[in-house]
């Protein structure tokens, strides 16, 4: 008896949508539509952004008031050095502190806006940010 050779099983390739592109319907409506339609949820989102921006502004204002408020106390200190302390305080010490307050404020406000943008942007529509190259 000669054994009959059976043909090898047929191979099939299954193709479809790539896994990264598959996406179900959003669980909730994007917040952007809530804001543009001026619903109460959209108003809540905008109010939260405004509150966080106001909190950052008040923090920067408080730091500035503390800086300016302590200057008269510096002026009351006795003048023992050859250069008056008033000129050193006004000319050298105030500006770096002002710069630090401004830098903190801008960083905080940008972070608030980035958080808000991340909240209202649909992840599928988000533009890809700058990609960093892997350095080995």
C-alpha cells in the first residue's frame, strides 16, 4: 500500500486594522464639545482652569508683596559697609528674586494650560509632540 501524501495545510494571513489604530467609541463626549456647546460641564472645566490660573497669579502676587514688603526692613539696617546696603538690595538682590517669581509663574501657568488642553483634547486627535531620539 502506498501512502497517499496529503497536501500541507493551507496557510492564511489575517490582516486587519493595526492594533494602535483600533479604537472604540469614546466613553464620554470630548470635553471640547462640552465647552463649545456651553453646557454646565463645559462651564465647570473653564471655571477650573480660571481658578487654577487665579491661584497661580495670587501666589506670584503674594511672593512679590513679600519681597517688596521686606525692603523697608532692609533699609532700616545700619549702614556698616562702604557701599550702602540699600543700593545692593535694590540693584543686585531684588532682580534675581523677581526673575525667579516670574519664571515660577510662567511655568505654573503653562502647566495649567497643558493640563487643560490634555483634558479637552481627544487622545486620538492629539498631535504628536516632538519625539526625542534615543541616545545610547
